[in-house]
C-alpha cells in the first residue's frame, strides 16, 4: 500500500498550477502569432515559458522535500533507510542551528512550567484554581504536548533557509534532494514508470536545463552566428519540454 501524504500534495498542486501558467503563456504566443505579421519576433515569449517550466520543477522539489522532512520529523512519514557504508540517512545528517533548536530545549528543561502555561491558555485561570482527577488532566496535557510536537515552524525555517541556496534542476541535484525523504533509486523508478531508460531521462533533463541556462545567463545568444542571433525555439519544442517536465514531476510524486 502506498504511503498517503496529504500535506505533500500541496507541492504537486502548486506545480500543476505553475505548469498551467506555462501552457497559458504558450497559448498567448500562439494566439498573437496567428494574428501578427512574420516580421514580429515573438520567440521571447517561448523562452520565458521555458524558464518558468524549469522553475516550476525546481520549486516542486524544494517544496516536496521541505514538507516531506517536516512529516518525518512529526513521525507521520518513515525516515529513509540508512544507505550502505553510512551510519545515518540523509535526513538524519541534515544540520540545523542550535539557536533555533534552543526554544524546544527550554521547554524540555522546564516542562512543568510549560504545561501550566499551555493549560492556562487553553482552559483558563479558573481551571487551574480547581482540583481535577488525573484522568481529566491526562488528555489535556497529552493534547498540549502533541500540539507542541506538531509545531515545527522553527524547523521549517531552517530547512527552507538551507535549501534556498540550492538549485534542484540537474538530475543529480534532484536525486540528492529526494534522498532527504526517500531511499528509492529515483531515476530508475521514474524511468520504469515512464517506460524509458534512466540515462535517456537524465540526458533529456540536462539538455532542457542547459537551454534554460543559456536563456537566463547568456541571453540565448548563439556565438557561432552573427551578432544578435539566438538559438532557435518553437512551439513544438517547447510543448515537448513542458510535457516531459510534467511527466517527470508526476512520476516523482507517485514514488513518494
């Protein structure tokens, strides 16, 4: 039975919205092109769409890894198995600052004071002034502790801060990120789902990312041609690119 992950579904839903925006941009290009003269160069709309498509992939990986790590921390998702020749999973090796973890330690060191404060906030001062059988207090204390364990805003900030400096577009980088939340052999599994070879999938993705980088960092200039000439791009190529990225993301999510 597949693990159910309603929280992580947010990452896929956001990706689907983003990739639809890419398709809408392509549709705008096609509509304007049908009405404009050939002298009007609309290819930059397609270049923008390609950059946004790769961005949608990048954001999905960031988000699904963040949400998956929070689920593992809360105990509602299993931690990845420990790889051979290592003593810890990628999740366990993830580093957080002691400064942000200090607040949870303060609670542990003064648990009695914290419990009183929690009960006071949830039940009111009058409740504390009265005597109650232990059987009535246990559910209240248990609920307060559970809420505290599920409150991981500090950890989420740590994860997002750590991952914000990283780009998850290249196949190897994506696989490294997914290892935080899954021990599956990512590209082998994706290839099996798509009925392709993993080498072919990774190579296709590398070419897409390389083209994205040419657009984002090199103005998509073809240095072999005269000044101002750019690498060619068309609707067919871009539709194939968007479809491929969508298939890859949907397949990754099925594995998680």
